[in-house]
C-alpha cells in the first residue's frame, strides 16, 4: 500500500503542477520556487510531516519535500546556533549540489532579466 500511496500522491502533485504550467503564464522557475516555498510553509505549520508519513516518497521527493527539508534544517540550526542558523541550516540539511544550485540560480536571476510567457 505504501507504493500505491506514493505513486498516486506524487502523480497528483505532478499533474497539478503540469496544469499550473499549462493554464497560467507563470514561468517554470517561478513555479518551482512556489513549490519550495509551499513545502516550507506546510512544514512550518506542521502539516507536511503527516503528509510524508502517509505518502512516503510521493511527498518527500517532489519540490514540496525539498522545501520541507530546508525548513527542518533551518529550524534545527536556529535551535542550535541561534540567528546564524537561519543562513546555515538550509545548506547543511540538503545536499551540497542542491545548495549550489540554489546559490547559482539566485545569482543568475540577479544577472539576467526574467521574462513572462507570451
């Protein structure tokens, strides 16, 4: 049953994101940021952990799960190191490659001008 729940929940998340991409003028990068921020907010509200327990990898693998992972890392680092944990928690809780992708993606957004879909 765990596999079935992971399959349909992950598929539902992907289908909703695909509908969002097809029906709105949001660029894929903004949709990805929306997903990560939504996962962070759901983690903060305590709603994401029960969701992960029910859906397993179907909830932890998509970008919503990444946002939740970042939140958990920041929360633990703030409890341990105080204010500086805000900056270090997200980097230590996720893989180095993903953290580098965040930093370089943000740097690219400062250099290049994003455009809306027509």
